[in-house]
C-alpha cells in the first residue's frame, strides 16, 4: 500500500505522514521541563539562563518546575554533598519517565575542587545516569543552552523500540543511598 | 588600639588570669583552658566584647588549639583573638555558650569536625555530619571516607 492509496487527494496538502518516533520525539524535545533544583553556586548560572537575557523558554523549557513530578530534566547545578545525595536520588526517582540528567559544572561532573573532600560525591554520575555533561566552573549560560540543545539532539535520536524507559517492565528506580558510619552506603537488600 | 596595647591592658586588668602574647601574622592572646570562662565573663561584661563571631579548631602535631574571635558591638576595634590549647588525647575545653550564645553551634561544629569536646555545652551533638558518622573529618589523621555508589 502506498501513500497514494491511503490518503485521499483532497487531504494530500494537509496530512503529513511521518514515523511515530520522529513526531513523538519532536514533541518531547520541544518541551523539556527542568526541575527547579539548585545545589550549589552553579545554580546561579542556571537561574540566569531562565531570565529574559538568555531566555531558556525559547527552547520550550518554560519555567523551572517546582515539582519533580512535572519535570523530565534534572539539571544538577553544582556540588552534590554526601548529605544531599539521598535527596538528589529521591527527587530523581519521583520524576516520571522519560527523564534526563544534565550534570552542570566541574562539581557535578567529578566533584571538582572538592573531589577529595570527605563530604562531596565525586561526580553525580556515581548516583544517577547522566545524559549531558557541561564543563566549567561555573559554565556560562551559553554553555548550558548548548548542552540543552545537545540534549534535544539526543532526544530526537531516540526510538521507542529501544528506549529503556518505553517498556512495560521498565524499572529505572535508583536505590536511595543511606548514611553509614564511614560514608554513604547502599540500602540493604537492593538489586545491584 | 594595637593588639599589643589591648593585651597589655588586659594583662594588667586581670592579673588573676595568666595570659600569653602570641606575635605573628595574627596577634593573639593565649589563655589557659581553666581560665577561659572566667576571662570570657570579664571580656563580655567589663570590656564589652559582646559578640563571639567565630570559634575555630586547629590541628597541630602536638596539640589542638581553639581560636575565638571577639568583637564589640558597642565600641570600635577588634577582633580580639583568644587562643586556647587542648591536649592531643581526648581534648576537652570549657564551653562558653553561657557567655556568648553564638558559641553554641560553633562549638558543635568544632566537636563534629575536629573532635574537641566542650564541657558544659547544652547539646554537644554533630551539626554537619550525620549522627552515626565515625571520626572527625578535619583532623589530619582522618583516614578518609569509604562510600558505596550504585554506579562504580
Ligand atoms: S563547578 Fe564551580 S561554580 Fe559550579 S558548583 Fe562547583 S565550585 Fe560552584
């Protein structure tokens, strides 16, 4: 069956036939809502990215959402301390699928200047799966915008046939770390 | 008033407390632990140093040291810096919370991170690290922490 058979002639100029992935991803990439959540100094660059001068809303990001349940992107903007780690993971677990993580700044990437400290998680990718890394200390708003465009590109390249989140048995819940006597510990009885 | 003049005046005024004068980049007054609360009381009531802005612990090879920065909201000048030595084993100093309430959380922080106890503190618990954490991470001999992460 070809396009000629299925589409009546009077609709040819109005109906657009495209793969589901393409149209679905276009819609998703054009409205990625970040959760309003800043952990350290990088958060200021994130805040200024939303203001009129840099205007994140141009890319469909609108406001930072005040609830993780309305968000699909977590911008980890700064140092994740060990004391904050359980809350970061808990926020991530509360976000609905599909969800993405953007590690902003040296601290979120690797612990940055505090890597060897007793109190800092050396990179948020130890806790969460990260999609885009933005280097800088802090990255300028332009870098954050660039990273978000890169994330859009990633989203548009996804296909629901292989996406880990588009499955009935998808279970991407991350175990929330707990405080132990010598540092963070994984909860007992977890899957890993 | 220079730090030396302040020291001379305090030393003359409080002969009951033997004070030491520490010269260097930051001139300070060395107090004995057992005299700390008595001197603090006088510093607040007679000398009008009513604000203790910071309490810091220092880890030296042979001793611990606690540094107090005192300011006055009533007269110009300051800070007056008091230093107190504590032993390497089981360091313990008297608490000054009853004199400057600002000392409350600061002494808890010194206890949490440096492991120096303050006798007479109303609630000497950890303030930055969580309950159940072992050790005092700002000590030079802190072995470093061991963490388990889900991803490597
Ligand atoms: S990367 Fe730099 S600016 Fe960003 S949170 Fe770390 S120290 Fe602050």
